[in-house]
């Protein structure tokens, strides 16, 4: 394997169920990573396993272009009902989040006849060429350019770093005004096909877009005929306590992109959009061999049914409340935590030095992840500086296991920050 394929955690997974992963030594690990936000409904949910097995024995693949099948349409219909985009919604299935983003851009360009795309600092949209271009963190793209042309980046409204002395609404107004300026200084609004944003940045560090900003962005897009694309790949399917994070904002996107928890680990995603936008694509400009293959469709339908049955959104909301409270308590005790933030169960804390948002402590974050791994908890980081601990555990996690995982994080903080204080006093 190439060395470049990163490994967050030294353990080897052999099997998993619910929110527990079992490694090669038979050791149980509590999973706070959820396969990077993929198993909101838990590892191997029985109805999904059953649906996959049944479908695999019936029809694994024939390609929807070659011969259509009911499952693709059933899933599209289900998604359109869950996420209506205006009066008439259409759904295109894909294999991954990056592929969803690629297609959303192609659709937006064809629908508007414009080329420019605006994206954000801190954004992560995938690793294919266009999605990597849209991705912000330079560490993810070193040496991979030249990147796709006509992509413009504006700062994300990062309240923790830049909101000091302002309230969220004032802060949003400033950023919206800057966007209007951007249309005069960088690219005319009339040439912009779409603005793409994650309602809660995932890899960027669980930065939540302020309410007024996203609503304002919707208005700006309407004013200039720009399409608003919301990337829900990490924030979707109950993670924020709603099916979609955008449902917290009382707005509807023109296009949205999905994957991850949609198939409980089977590779499936989608683009959802207003019908007239989706239908503006020329024949054969979108599609592929595998998108929406029958086994993945069966997994996604069973996942969505199961999520409805267990009320995934209520689970997300409850879990988020517990984690937020515990993280806030930890912040009171450990000054290394500079910020606690998130939406629903998409919760994180940011580690900094000297209580300064501009002194990220990626080293401490690395040590904490390693401490947790040694004590039976898989947890991963986020953020362009790698200094943010994020929780992406299955939403079906048992409350006692959740607390056990949070206890491990807390004891790690206690041990590691005490060590730092000791090391500093030796230096003195
Ligand atoms: C918001 C967002 N968009 C797109 C992607 C890319 O998804 P995939 O890894 O399935 O290509 C990710 C993956 O982490 C993501 O978080």
C-alpha cells in the first residue's frame, strides 16, 4: 500500500457491532469515529445486513443504464420525500461523497451556463480533482495540482477565531458584505454558477455556519441567479439531530450532496436537486457504471427505514446534548480546550495553547488520540491544524458506553495536561 494512505489509529478491525469494534486481539474498542461519520445507524445494523445478503443473492449488478431496476427508483423516491428541494425534486445516485460533489458542480454549470464556483476556507469536499480543488487544507493536496480552474475561495465565517467582540448576527453581516465586495474584486456574480458550503464543516473542524449567514447566502444566491449547493456528506442523516443540517436553517438548497451514513458503509451517495436544475444536464454528461448498484440501494433503503424506525434524529439530539454538556464541563477544568462547538451530535472541542484561538495544539490532540486508543476508545481529529477532537460515534451508542468513552477522553486530558504543567515547571 502507498504510505500516503493515512491511518488514524493503530488497531486492526476484525468485526463490529453497534458502537463497538473488535480488534485482532479480541479487544473491544468504543467507536467515536463511526468509520468517519458513516455508521450513524451503528455497525452492521441487522435489517441492513439482511437486506444486503438478500439482494446479493438476487441481483448484484447490471448497471442502471443497461437495464433499470425498481430499487434505484424506490431509493430516489424515498430521498426526494425526505429532502424535498422545491416543488419537484430529482435524485441522482453516486458511489461516494466526492462523486456527489463532482456531479453537483457539473449540473450547476450546465443549469446556469456559467463557470465560476465559490467555496470556503476550511472546506473539505473530497479527493477527486474538482472536489480536491474545492477542498481547502493544503496538506490534503500537496503536489497534486494544477487544480480545476474557475474555483474561488472565500473565508468561512469562523466565529471562534474572528468573532471576538461581535454577536453572531453582526459577524454574519460583515461576511455577507465581504461576499458582495468579492463580486467586484474577484469574480462577477453573473459568472458564478454555484456557491458550495458545508452547513457544518466536517474535516474543517465542526465549524457551524451562523444562522444569519446561511440565510443571507440563500438571498444572495437568489438575487444573482447563483445555485446554492449544500454539502451534507458528513452532516446528514441524523448527525445534527435532523435528517439534514440545513433543516436547522429554514432554507432549501438548489442542490445538495450526500453519502457516508446513507448506506451504513456500502459505497453509495447522491445528488438531490430541484427538478428543472437536475434536468438541464445533457444526456450522458452524468452517470457511471456502478452508481446505485442494487446491493448498495438495498443497503440504503434498509438504512433509511431503520433510521426512521429508531428515530435517528431524536437519538442524535440526545447524544449531542450529553456530549455538549460533558465537553463544556471539561472546558471549565482544562484550559487547553479553547472552544466547544457543534450542532446536534456533530460535537467537537478545539485544543489550543494559552487560551489563544491562534495557537492550535495539534501535538496535544495527537497525544490525546493515542491515549484514547491505548484505553479502548477510537476517536479522530479534524481541523486544518489537526487540533480538534470530533465525535462521530454511531448515534445508537448506549448511554453508558458514551459516558465511558467521554471518561476516557477526560482522563486523557487530565493526565496529558498535568504532564505538560510538570514539563513546564522543569523548564522554569
Ligand atoms: C463534507 C464532505 N464532503 C465530501 C466528502 C468526500 O466524501 P468521500 O470520502 O465519500 O468521497 C467528505 C468526506 O469526508 C465530506 O466530509
